[in-house]
C-alpha cells in the first residue's frame, strides 16, 4: 500500500475506544470505502466526504496526503464528531459543514468525492425517529440509513448535483446496496455524462433492527432479487462504484 510521506499512523487519529452509545460507529459499507481510499493512496487534491458521520473516511484521507479536507453532514452531532477527529491533524486544512448535501458547497470543485449514502428503504408508519441498531447495537439516528420508500431519495439528489462538483479528471467513490436498482443509478449517471464501474462487491448480513425498518412486503418481494435468505438470516450485497466524467482521461 503506497502512502505519502505526510502520512500519520491511524492510531494517531483514532481515540482509544469509541464513546458509549456510539450513533456513528462505522459500518461495513464505510469499511469498504476506507479500503478503496487506502488502496488508492496517496491523494493530492481537494477531497470531499458527503455524509461524514464519524469522520473516519476523511481522517484516512487526511493522513493519505490530501491537500484539503471538506466534509458535509446534515446531523450537527456528526459534524462535531468529524471536526474532533480532524482536529488531531493540524497540518491538513479542513472544513466540515452542517447542511443538506450540496447546499453548503455552491461553486466548489473536488478531486475526490466519497459518499456512503443512507440507502435503506424504510417504512414511514413508525412515527418519530426510531433509529436502527448499528453493528454493535448502538442506536443509529434515522438519517444514518433512511433512503425513503425505495432507498434512493438521498442518492438521487446526490447524483443530480455531482457533475457540478467533480473537477474534470476527478473521481467519486460511493457505496451502493444491491436492493437499489444499479441499472437506474447507471442510467441517472449516464444522462449526466458520468460513467461508473463497480470496483468492489461485498456480502453482508442484514441486522434484525434493519429488517424491522423495511416497508411491509419488501423483504418477500426482494427475496427473489437483491437479498437472499439462509434459514433465519438475510444477506444483501453492496457495491463500491467508481464514477468519473464520461470525458475524463482514461486511467492507464
Ligand atoms: C451511512 S452513514 C455514513 C457515515 C460515514 N461514512 C461514517 O462511516 O461514519 C450516512 C451519513 O449521511 C448523513 N446524511 C444523511 N442525509 C444527509 C443529507 N441530506 N446531507 C448530508 N448528510 C446526510 C448522515 O447523517 C450519516 O452521517
């Protein structure tokens, strides 16, 4: 793995243990994004993480040579967590906005954009924020995974704004659950003159808490398509997509 000489060890930026009741404990999806970020290091430009959550992906980018670090999250608590993690890296200029997707970033271009969007199709008859339990059982904020009725609400708005924020030879890396239509995502990218490639696919178990959030009948309908069941357990795949402008210079 090639890192720049500016790299600090990850132990420098990670606290010894996560806080109790950690809403922002990174998921398997985040881990896959981290892998791609580390595999492709060093980074040299201006990088953005949309939905920075815990801040771990931005921290990894900061220690991998990125020139400027920008984060956006809609949750004030996530913004505080990300800023705290990045403050341990005084030599890397960083800014973390609290806002809705591209709204705080008018006119800004990036060399790398990463996003692990909320993409769970959720039922909306459960009243106020109920949250879903994360990998270690901590309660998630609903915004962590709520992708609306089809899971696509946040992703579609992200894609709509992406071309205006990717520098000409820039790259975006996003996670994409198999229960959202990949064909629809590729279609939306294509009409915006973007091209995408699946660079990684991972199979993960779906937690009981996530299964409880699903719309009625969704699991039965999807069981023949994007999720599969073995005994009492349910699994799904997710991909990491690499996205570029269609006119970008091909990678050698
Ligand atoms: C699946 S989590 C990924 C978090 C992050 N990658 C990590 O591992 O800590 C999705 C993140 O997107 C944020 N989010 C949800 N809707 C958003 C929106 N409209 N604009 C900005 N951030 C949003 C959530 O608060 C959450 O932090």
